[in-house]
C-alpha cells in the first residue's frame, strides 16, 4: 500500500480495530508490528472486545471488513444500523447486506490497493459517505430488523405443509416415551 493507497494518503486518519481476535498475545504483537512498519503505529488503536460498540461506530467515518471468509457478519449490520458506509470483501453473506455502490463498496479479497482506494474514495467524498450511510441504515431497518425476521419466520411457517405444532403434540410425545431406567446403588 504505497503512495496513492497508503495510510500516508490520509495523515489525519485514526484506525480502530474492534474485536477480541485483535488482542490475543500473538496476533496483537503482529498487528502492532505491522502498523509500526507502515509508519502508523501511533494512529492504530486495538480496542479488543467492547460493550459500547455502537458508540465507537457512531464516532467512525466508515467501517472496513476485509475478510477472506464470513457468514453474515454482525459487525456489518451494526455498522449499517449506525448509518456508516461499509467497505468489505464480497465473501459469505456480506453481499446480502452490503449493496455495492449503494450501502458501501465491495472489493475483491486480498487486494489491499483496491481496498485502500475504496476507503479513500469514501473518506474524500462526504456526500457519498452520507448517502451510503443513510442507505445502509434504511437497508438494515427494512431487511434485518427483528420485526422483519418475525414476519419472515411467520410467512415460512404459514407455507409449511404440516400444521403448526400445538402444546398437546408435545404432551402426546412425552406420554409415549418409556420411563428412564432406574439405577440402584
């Protein structure tokens, strides 16, 4: 990552790393050394596990998740709920949440130059960042909220060919089970 996509391209940037995986003895030392080698050791803060993630996210300009493998990362949904644009790799369930050029930017894995360029693009265009952040919040509310989940589960249950289970169904199963064997000491 040098010159156009290097951390030196954004000397006012501060980098925050959240999550317990960033504070283990081995990984933390490697990450700190990498930051020092890049000349940004004084601007990278490894915060580890935090109970105030929403506050940290609200203070950020954007969230970056350059994963090689993911499910549907809660970190992305939390960032989007805080109206932050997301720069991420399109792995696992990430593209289900992050819509490229709408709620953030998707870049191929293992391409640090493109990742850096995407980050700088958002940082250098406040209007773009705000538009993507607002779209991200709207998407999370529309697609990933608890009411949306409940509606989706109810719809799934209503489409089921079997009738929903009733309390009596569970009682009948319990009555047909053989009693547990007794042990004698």
